[in-house]
């Protein structure tokens, strides 16, 4: 009986901790915005990394969004126009085999579909 009780209780407690609301502070809100921006830039960063390492014998390295940094965001054409975003990533091959540091500059434009 004790085993089945633990089998149900542990996942239930884990679920409770995962869905409990987190108090929003300026710090964790800024972190969420940073991760949201990096996640939205993921395809563009992947494309840039593929281009940078296209001739690399080991192939294209991986990178992790949690380890990426936003260096600068510059507004180019006023509000709602395009933006220039500079990110720093730390590419790697496999566990703990770093490839160095890359800074990538991306230009983002607002596209409206009708």
C-alpha cells in the first residue's frame, strides 16, 4: 500500500509545484522577455550559425538559448519599423566541447500579412 501511495503522491506534488503561480518581479519578467525574444530569433540564429560553420569539418555546432545573451537592440525606422538585434551565443559540439563565442547581428522587419 505504501508503494502505490508514493506512486500517486510524488507526481501529484510535482504537478502542484509546476502549476503554482510565480510572483512576477521585474527581474523574472525581464528574463522571460529575454527568453521569448531569443526563442523567436531561433530560426534566424540557426540560419546564421549554418552559414558561419558551413565549411567546418565537424558540421554545424549546437547552441543553447539559455546561454545566449542579447547584446544590443537598435530601432532602425521608428516604432513598428525594423530592428537590429545583436546576440552572443556559445556554440558547442557535444557535452562540454565549446567552439568559442559568436556575436550575430540580425535585422528584424515587421511583416504584415493580409
